[in-house]
C-alpha cells in the first residue's frame, strides 16, 4: 500500500471523479454532476477523499461531517483495483478525519442490493441497523 496516496479532491478533479463514479460506483445520486460535486468541495474542501495509485484515481469516499453526525458516502474502488485494501485505507482516512473533527459515530449509506459492499463495510467494523430506513425528498 506504499504506492497508494490519499488526498482531498479539488475543483480540478470533478470531471475525473464523475467519470470514475460511472465506472466504479454502484448506483447514482441526484448530485452526480458538476454543480453537485463543486458544491460539496466548496462547502467542505476535505470531505471528498481520493485514493490514487501512480497518478490514477482508484477509489473515493465522501467523509462528511455537519457538526452533529459523521456520514460516509460514495465509497467506490475501481473494479481492477478491488480486494487490495483501498477501501480499508479510504475508510481509515475518513475515520481519522472524523476523529479530528470530534465525531462520535459514522453513518454509512449502502445500497441494499450491493451485497459485495456489505462485506466491505462489515469488515471495517460497521453494522446494519434494521430499525432505520432512509427517507428522501428531492428538492
């Protein structure tokens, strides 16, 4: 893992992140566009973490903190680079960020149908809470 670097995304990364998510991420988000990612980076420049190997984007996670709750979104690893510890490294970096910000618990958004991801999150110490359901309202 010495050749893996993790850094915060900048506005110049938006196009490559959006292309990457089309290849590596499961599902889509209403915010998967230039404006959505730019708004995230402008509001919280340290939230979108990128994993790179030799200058190539191989993984992402959004590690958001609103002062109350830590939230992890868009954990994605390129299919050619899975099972190499990249997701673990990204989640460790997110945990470090959350701890530095005073976070107490992390909520992760994980698609029900993405069973491969369930194993990744469980291995990282997360557990499913069946008594919660996500409610959404597009604006």
